[in-house]
């Protein structure tokens, strides 16, 4: 079994590739919930929904957010009524979020509701939130403390970042099944997601961090940074904000306690010596995944590496 740690854009692209090559029961996904937020009374779990929709084959691949072909009547009507939402939530997507909210109000746990949503959407892969407890990613900036969406969507990542913290993470237990998925996996892949705000919250959950470091030999991180830039999104500005270099070496620094192996782009060979000095093994592939063919190709390369290259414990 392969276990993937995921945010909501880079890792789900690679997940599409794995889903083509592996049986559903051979895959498990542990998903960031640090960006969960309330919108118009709904419990929104952006990364969980992206992973769910990706595996259900209905994700909007233009945005990696919401359902392909969705309509926005409710969002537009709310706007007309003066209720401007921070996120543009589609009508069908809103139904998922409403269902989750109702179930949580009925005292179900987030992991239970996620499993139900998987069943209802025909997803047989084991998708788990990192924790059932609330963890909040806080971006500390010169303009004050912001949530991820305030920082990125409302303010366009224009504020100088001073640091990032994860409220509630120290008291958060891994969700049911998460530790088992790490222990039982033949390899754990840290997907090419934002190391600070997508993977950072997952690693901030102590039980997960400890399990990864115990199993470090079979953990492979896939870099979301190619050269000195992220492929998309605010990972660069956030990495700088937490004192990391924006490069595959900076990614390796973030993951050095959690992963023994890192996969970097084949054009980034110059970074290998510095990464090896950190005690990581370096592997190379074409990490850019603009389309399905590229995603399957990268997933295949990762599987080959797991079968042939990585020293599995
Ligand atoms: P978020 O939850 O929407 O912030 O999404 P993620 O954290 O999962 O994904 C954002 C990260 O994905 C960024 O740091 C990007 O650099 C990375 N990313 C997006 N597309 C690709 C790709 O094709 N290849 C690689 N290696 N990284 C990618």
C-alpha cells in the first residue's frame, strides 16, 4: 500500500496518476485540514474536497477547487443579498459542504463524514483528514495574524510573512487510520504540495510527525519547487517567510526529519550535493505535471523508484 500526504493542488495531480496505476485498496491519502474554514455557515474543508473530487473524477482541473461544470447561482444570489463569500463555492460543491456541516452538527467526526462522502461519491481509496481535531494555520504578517485564505485570496499574498503557526496542532491526535496507513505502507509519499501550509499542518500533528520520523527510510518527498520557484501558488513567499530557501534544498530542509528520500526535478541536479549533506537520498524525474499523461508518467516513475530504488524497511 502507498500512502500519500496531500494538500489541494500539487499532490492531487500526482494522485490522479497513482489512481490510474494502483487499485483503490492499494492507496491511502492523509489530507491537510489546516485551511478548513467557515463560509456562510458551512464547514469548508478545501483540501479534503479537492482530493475527494479528484478521486471521484469530477474535480475542476482549471482551479483544482470545486466540481467541473458547476453552477454558481447560490453564490451569486448571496452576493446580491450583500453576503460576499471569500471563496467562490459552486452549487453542487455547496451540497457536499452542507452535508459535511450537517453531519458534524450531528456529532459525527470529520473522518467519519469523509468516509461517508467517499462511499456516496464512489471513491474506494482510503481518504482521511490528518486529524478530527481542529487545527488552524495562522500566517503571521506585518499586517497581523491571517488565515491562509485571508492571506492568499483576500489579500493576494501581498503582506510580508513573519512566520506560520498551527493552532491546536499540539493537542490534535491523528485521525483514526492515519498512523496505521503510515506504518502499513510500503512507502509514504509527501506529495508536491506547499511545504509550509499544506504539508506543514500535517507534520505539526505530533503523532504523525513521530510516525514519519520512525518510518523515515520509506518516506519520499516530491518537491513542489522546481529551480527556485514553486510551480504555482504562494509556496515561495511562505517558505521565505519561515526562513527557508526557495529551492529543492529548502524543501529538503523542511522534510529532513520526516523523509529519507527526496525526488527533485531532473533539471535541478546542482542542488543534489547540498541535499545529500542533509542526509537525504536524492532522486530525479520530470516533476512538471501539466496534463494527465505527465501525471501518470510521474506516478509510474515514483512506483518504479519504490520498487527498485528506495531502501524499504
Ligand atoms: P493548495 O492546498 O491549493 O495550496 O495546494 P497544494 O499545497 O497541494 O499545492 C500547491 C503546490 O503544488 C505549489 O507549491 C506548487 O508548486 C505545487 N505544484 C502544482 N503543480 C505542480 C506540478 O505540476 N509539479 C510539481 N512538482 N509541483 C506542483
